[in-house]
C-alpha cells in the first residue's frame, strides 16, 4: 500500500516538493492550493491528486506538509487540526519562525509534529534542509521516511529545534547572500568594461566552478583561497582591501543580524 503524502500550499516550495517526489513510485501525492488553475496544472504535470480543500487533504494523507506563508498558518492549522487524528499520521511545517509547540497549540493535534527549514535551491533539487525530529511520538519508520523524502530535494541536516534560528540565518537566508555577492561581481565587471551579459555569464561560471572545486578537493577552503593569492599579486591586493574594510566581519555580523531577527519572529 502506497504512503499518501499531502502538500497544502503549492507555491514555489510546495510545488518543488511535489516535483521532487513525483518520481517515487511508493508515494501517492495529494495537493491543495487556493489557486485552482495552478493546482490543476501541477497535478497534470506530476500525477498529483488534487484535493477540494485542505481539510479533505489532511483527512487522507499519512504525512501532511503545510507549505503556506507564516501569516496563513494559524487559521489553516485550526481548519485541519480536527481531522489530524489518524494512527501513524504526521504534521510537517516549512513555515519560518513557527515553533513546534506553536504548531501543536494552533492545530490542537496529538499527532507527531515535524519542523522543516528549506532553502530556495530545493526548487531545482539542490536544496539544503534542516529537519527537527525531536517529537517523542515519531516512530523510527516515520523519521526514516521524512529524511528519505527530503533527500530527494537536497542535503538533509537533522537538528534540534534550538539550532533552527542559526540554520535559518546561515542557510535559509544564505542564497540571498550568494546572489548579493554575484550582483556585486557583475557590477565590478561592468565597471571594468565588460558587457553585462559577459559579466553575468562569467560570474555564474566562476561560482559554479569554485563550488565544484570545493566539493571535489580535499583541501580546506582557506588553502584553496591561498592557492589563488600569489605573493604581491592581484588577488592578494584585492583580499587585503576587503580585510581592511572588514568585509569578513561584516558578513559574520550580517548573518548574526538574521539570526537575531529569526529569534524575534519566533516569539
């Protein structure tokens, strides 16, 4: 008998989850979204069963993934909570800042609760996830299934909930930092006379190649940086300028600001 996985909210992340898991033949995927047109389209592309309501989905699914924005969570959980009562059923949330005790309180459910923090590269199967499996009601079978499902979408890190704010600041927000750096590099290229198209393509190749080198090399990232910094060369002149302007410290402090904001949002 196939496991039934339901996804409420089929926006960027919800649809990424459906697409990433649609190839598994051990699953029946059920989806619901208030946008009926996009829900129907996704259903046709991914062989996803469409539900008429969030409550109908929750009453059928073994695993209910809630993938809506945090401001919509409370009324949604109140709606589906009464039908979350099946044996071996599980409620999963990807909403930022909403803690597990709040999920239990707002839904009134007694089923196990799992908190997940994704990042946007999950949309192409290259995500990095934090998942909290601390709920004592979770069986080992449920834990294994959840990790296996998320591994279809990227790297999975099982963390205690108290580390979620750090993960959110570093990895959940992290793609924006990378894109910010890439934008700055593109602007530098344009400033130096390259066309924007050239600078964009070069920067993309730079980041792709550098990441691949980190993954395939047995050297520490610091060693890889030092390999490029020849004595009295162009690169060391650039990195010295960055150090003189506290770029590294600014990045650390920026991530800390995101961390503090994540804590604030969770109160």
